[in-house]
């Protein structure tokens, strides 16, 4: 049933007049209704604005009519001190109330039916917070647009915390596509398994992980990468592919061949490097790589036509096939390997990695020097390592000094072997993979409603979910700061994050960090998590001295934050003499906090429990904030009062024919309770016993009026 505007005015005037008698609304609202200056369809907004709770309200005792039975709620949002609603006295009154609510709802639906956000409720009647949907934007400047996505996902274990994800994805332009062929040169000398050593087993695991990182785990591989494997002891042999096509793209075949490597005798590093060159000479890839792994210094070097070594045999004269005794390293052995290495890197497209595990302390310095002379990574990446001998030392000191800005290619601990292969695969992948942006700066400013979580980690992952190093020159730096933002003439300090990233490769990266709601008692619909998030970068194909700065703006995700709704239930129990107690005896229970008190009149009996439902607030909660007032309006919470978190005391005015037995709050014998976001459903049981069943008192009460009498 719909009401005319005239009837709406009459109904509203009656409600307001009643509320003035209760002390809830101010006469200015009546003036607004009766004047011709306001339409009744705007009344809900006017009333809400008029009724914002006043922190300085004078505390008053509510009347009996301010109480509702069962699960009723406070009907006056303006008075946080009397947060209880009118008790229903009869079935007829209930029916009449339901009819009024139904009529009001018809009008309400017409006004709010265009709302996009449905209201969801849990079984306990509380509103379920929404997890923000993913939002996406695309940079419009530059030749190579990036897709910018931002999400805010609620933590399942802590609903006040959200993980923010800034995703940057794109497709490299055709000019960025590179092909690559890689030769893994694996030492299988006897020392790899000597005295129960696990070096060969760990090296095979590391090489398999290397293959999986570059080609995947299932055999379905990128079309631009091929890998071949060479094993060597005194003799070097190719164990994958065929002579003319040694590079294969199937990770399953490669892993099977690597698993089949068995230990032999001696170390002819020169032969292994010569075999790698033979294979790379047949490669047509843009990028070529050698990954040499060894556990010791060379003990053989090649002789004559046997440039790939010779299978050394015990008890035979092997000197006509190779030089060295297979047990001791010599300068000649080392120089031969270095000479072979120099022939490989004569091809400028070759990057040569050397990794080693040397667990014999006496040869460690010589071994470090040797590895430094058979690699060109430091030359290829001066921005990482520097130049000259200092660069080589930095390259080799990675493990010893714990410096994670350099690759870990030298160690005396065999348990580090797998990590060395992992690091080399990541660096190679970064070079092969297609560049979509360089010199990237991402900034994100968190709104005043949220703050960064102290001690939380910032993570940046690439498309394979490999974590990138943060706060290191080679990958990414993070800067956290505070910025001043104006809100309606008030300056608020907000958290700002700046991420500086050298390069982003196809398909992209994800930046993640966590924020939490600054005020645990704040709530609202569609609350933005950030003020603004922007990106600046250079197009990777722009090689000019002063490249153009491309820009983009991330979308602003928003989240729904539910109010902390609580309920206080008060039950009166007569422990002795209940059968003789006068019918409908009423007991006055006072719930008093630091800034508010609530007086509840309750009768004995579990079926006569009185309840007060409310919305919690904290010391700094701004209940006039537009997000809070709009949430209340849109979710039909106008009947809920605000109650401040804190300590409350329960007391009682005990009638003369009873004595107090005690108070039980949430199953504990106590007269105080702490009201908080984690403890907001309070069940109070006040116990009395009858001590004078014949005590006489008048059930009909009338206010006492005291007058000063004139005395002659």
C-alpha cells in the first residue's frame, strides 16, 4: 500500500511529535516538515543529518517505554545513551507495527531499487563484507601499452587486513623476441661421488631444476629456447640430441638424460669447453649460453687431435692421448681450459657461466681465480658486478659474504649447488624473456581509512611466481613515506609507497603489500583502498638519450567494511522464592561505562530477557563520516545506536523485599565486562532471592512533585 505525499507528512509529524516526548528528536525537524520548503521524500536524509550523535550528550535515564523484548533494537540513532527500543505489549500492536513497516518498505524500495550492491547477511544477521572485484586499466601512451590491474583481497583470518596487488602485464613488441641455445657442461669426475659425496646427485637435481625453469615441467616448452647437455671427466661427450641438431626443447628428454649421468675418472675441463663450442657453432640463436659446473680444478688437458679428450683407462699409458695424471692440477691444465674458453666467447652472442663447489680448502684460492677466468658474466653485466678484478671477486664472493646481489656461483658447501643452478636459470630467463618496460616507477598512496601494516613484507613476483629481490640495485627498490592529503580542509597524513624497478619482462609482474583498517570500528560500502596509484616507465625500444616517459594510472578498488554490531541481553533470575514473588515485579538494572549509561527495567524469567543491539565505535570513530552514514542508510540500520568500546559496570536498584545474589556475565561471576570488537555479544544474568513475601507496596506509581511551602 502506497501513501500520498500528504499522508506521508501527517505520519511523519505524528512520529516526530512522539519522539519529542521521548526526548529523541529536536523541534527543528517539525518545523521543516510543516513548512513548504522540504519535500517528504527527502525526510530520511534530513532526519539522519539532524540526528548525528553528540559526544557531549547529557546522560539521562531512559523510561520503561525505551525497552524492547527479545531481539529488538534501539530505535533512536540520535541518543547513544538510551540505546534500547520500545517494548511490544500485545499481538495486536505487533500486527499494526508490521503493517506500518510493510508500507514503509514499499516506499523505501522505490527509492533504493537502483542500488547496485545487494545486502548479504550471515546466519547471525550480520552483514557479510565483500571482497573487491578485480579492476583493470590500460596505459594509453607509448607504442607498447601495459595492462594495469589492482585488487584488494580480504585476509581470511583477519577481516581488517587486505592484500593489495598491483599487476603490470603486457606483450613485448616483435623486435624484443629472442631465441636462445644453452649448453650445460657437467663435471662427472670421480670426486663428485668420492667418499660418499652427494655432489653429483645434487648437481643433477640442480640441472633438472634449471631445465624446468626455462622449459617447463611437462615437456611442452617455449619455441625460442633449446638446451643441450655435455658430460665430461677425461672425455667430453654430448648426451642429448643428434650431431646436427644437438639442442632440444623437450624438458622430459633432457631430465632423463641428466639423471643418467654416472661418475668417471679425472677432470678435463678443456675438453668439456671444446665440446660446448662445437655445439654452439651449429646454433643460429640470438643468444647463446654455456653453463659450466665442476667440483675441482682441471687434472687433464687435451693433446693433439683429441680436442674432446680421451677415455682414461687405469693401468694403461694414456699420455699419447692427453696431458696430466688425472689426480693433480697444474698451471698447464688450467691455462688450456682458459684458452678454450676464450675461443668460445670470441662469439659476442655467448654468455659463459662457471659454477663450482670446491670443498678442499687448500685449493680454494686457486679455484676461485680459475672460475673467475672462465666466465664473462661480469663483463656482460657491469651494472651488477662492476669492472675488472673487483667485479670477478664480487661475482665469486656471493656465498661467502652472503651478498645476494650477485650470483652464487662459488661455494664450499655442496648443499648450495641447487641454488646456484636456480640463480643462473633466473638470470638467463630474465635476459631471454621479452622486455615490456624499463626504468619503471610505481607509486601508491593509501587512503586515510587504511594504513600499512608494521613489519609487513612487500613482495614482487614475476610471471612464474619467482620472488624478485627487493631493495637491491639490480632489481627493485621500495621507499615508504608519509604525504599530506586534504580532506574537507583537514590535512591527513597518508602512507605512500614507491617501487623502482629496472625492467619488467613479458608477461609481467605482481606487486603485493598489506594494509589494515586504521580504525577497527570504521565501516562503509565501497571504501577505496588508495587515493591514487600511478606508473611511469620507458618503452624498451626507445633507445634515445632522453626516452619519453610513458604513464598510466591503476584502477581504484574498493571494499565493503562491515560494522561491529553487538548485543547486550539482560535476564533476571529469582533463585529463591520465585513461586511466591509478586507477579510482574520489575527490577532496574544499570549498565554504566565511562561516557554513557543504560538503564534497563526487566522482569524475572528467561522469556522476558531484554536486549539492546548496537553499532560499536571507538574513541576516534567519526560517526558523521559519509561512508558510515551512507552505510547506515543503505543497509537499513537507522534503528541502531552507537555504543563506545570500553569497560562497563553492571549494578541494580534492589527492591526492599529482595536481596541480590550475584551477577553472571558471559558465564562468569562478575559485575564488569569489557566491550570490544572481539567481545561484543554480552549476556548478563542478575540473580536475586525473595526475602519478604508479605512486604506491601503500591503497584500504582505517580511522580512525586516537591514544592517549597511558604512558611508564615
